[in-house]
């Protein structure tokens, strides 16, 4: 990763076993990345938002540039998801059209009851 593209608010706190990177985002959220036992995790404000396996079960050393690229990609995806959710209409769900409701009624009549 180009040093100019690296966010200045992310700091490598441990280079290997486990690789750890943390910082406070421009939005004020605490971000913590850890790679250990072959699993990369990303926590935001102490809530895990992402986890994925890389390498074998004893892996704990990840190139910091790769880790930062993973962090920034996950945070960008999270921001895009938040923006998309914010654009969704909020409020009561409009009723179905009569023909759609009739189709739904026929379908639900064919679904067997759940077995507990």
C-alpha cells in the first residue's frame, strides 16, 4: 500500500503473532484489527463487524499494508451499507394489491404448520 494512501489514524500496535492495528476513525469510532490463529477480525467500538480466515491455523503474521487495505475496504463497505439503509423508505408498509393479497393467501394456505 502506498504510504500516502495509508490512513494516518491507523497505527500498527503489533507487527506479528498477532498482527494488531488500531486507531480512532475520523467519525470517533475505535477500530481494532487482529490477525491470529489464521483469522482476521475487525472490531468497531468493541463490536466485531467482520471475521475471515486467511492462511493456516497457526498463522499470526500478516503484512501490515495488506491488513490496512482489508480494514479500509471493510470500513468503506460498512459506510456504503449505512448510506444505502439511510436511503430506504421508513414507515408503514403499504397494503398489497388485491390480486397480490389473494396470491399470498393461497400460498400461505399451502404451507404446513411448523413442528416444534
